[in-house]
């Protein structure tokens, strides 16, 4: 119980040392990292989704030619 309060107190000291601008910067960096990850995930799904579509289309066309 005593150590939990110590941890919260230490964390509060860290945020006080950063100040309002530091906390704002960390928040913006966190948002930027999340947006970056989401954009990469969307690009991955678009790239491999298009590859999958054209493979299926090619397989369907060769099947119809036979």
C-alpha cells in the first residue's frame, strides 16, 4: 500500500518536471505514433488487397479461356 503511493508520487514529480509543454509534446508524439501506425496498416492492406484482387482476376480469366 505504501509503495503504490510512492509510485504515484514519483510519477507526479516526473510530470511536474516536464511541465505543461513537455506533457503536450509527449501527447502529440503519442498521437503521431498512433496515426503513423494506422497509416502503415492501411497502406499494407491496400497494397496486398490489390495484389490479391489481380491474382484472383488473372486466375478467373485463365479459367474462362480453357
